[in-house]
């Protein structure tokens, strides 16, 4: 069996994802975009159990999977899903003065993720996660 396409050129796939996200977020640099994507992933991940975190990470393209798992504290207890406005505020507080995330980062990053991940696999995993997790990524979901 040949290796999956996403493993043949992971750097190119990640660069395409960041470029797409940068345009969608209307951010000036790839560094600002990276911080926003990392914040969106981190805020989401903080609300999952370890098992849920691994399940979600497994359906992401390789470098996004690594970014999603980066700095994860496996001993931390999951936080509750808060209203979207509170989650967006948490994203904008990520890295303090080095964060330029817009107020609607979650639906924007969600839309870009749905373009770059396997939608069927993403749907399959989201069905097993709490309602708050589904709602987090729902706005970007495309119909298949």
C-alpha cells in the first residue's frame, strides 16, 4: 500500500493550509496565522479528555496533528465548553501581545480545516465528541 498523500509532502500541505488560513483570517503574516490556528486548536483541546484528544488528532493532516498535540498536558482535567464569545476571547488572550486573532477565529479556522482535512473522518470523530465539540467546528463544515 502506498503511503498516504498527506505523508508524501506534509510541509507543502501545511504551507497550503496556513496560506489558506492567512487569507481567510485576513492576517498580515504567516506567524500571526500560526498563532491563531494554534490558539483555536489549544482552546478546543483543553476541553477534551485524553482519549478524545487523540481521536481528533488522528484525523488531522500530519503537521496539524502535531500542532494540535503540541504542549498538551495529559494530566489536565478538561474544561467545560463555554459560550462561543468566551472561547473567542480565550483565543485572543493566547500569547498576550503577540496575538492578532480576529473575533471570529473559530468559524474561519473551522472552514479552512474542513477544506484541508478528510471530511468523512472529521464527521465520524465529531459524532463521538460532546455537543460543545461539534458546535466548535460546525460552522465550517461543508456538505458532502
